[in-house]
C-alpha cells in the first residue's frame, strides 16, 4: 500500500485548500478511505472517511460544513476540500487506508 498526499500549504484564516492523495498497491475502488490529522503536540485525530463507492461520508464535528471528502475511483485518487480554514486546523494531514498511512502533508493556517 502506498499513499501519497499533496496539496498542503500555508493559508490565512478563512482560506481554502484541496488535499489530494494518490493511492497505489491495492484495489482502491474496494477500499474505504480516511483522512487523519496530527497537530503539534497533540494525538492523531480522525477527520473524515468515505466508503468505497463514495456514497457515504462522515466527518468529525469540528470540520462538518467546512470540509468535503471525495474520491475518484477511476484515477485512484482521494481528496479533501477544506474551506473556511481556522488556525486550529493546522496539522499534518494523512491519507489513510486503515491501518496504512501515507507520508502526510502540512497544512498551516495563520494570519
């Protein structure tokens, strides 16, 4: 299993970012996928997941209404659209096929 996340960066509060994850080494279209994040000095936190067909999604309460998870099974890609970003969203974000986790991409929200 290989998971390569990208799309992180530094944005101001209220800004947007779209994270992408390229998946390799398994049958992506059959796998439920998740995004986790880890802020400095804090434990790993589940953010969102999506079922294999992309029809069922779930979110941690703190991002509901602001983040949208999606997938493209034809391209073996997972996405996380993040809007109305807040400083507390600052973290390394990981694309995950539990228990496998990619290398992460840094998101920094600061004025």
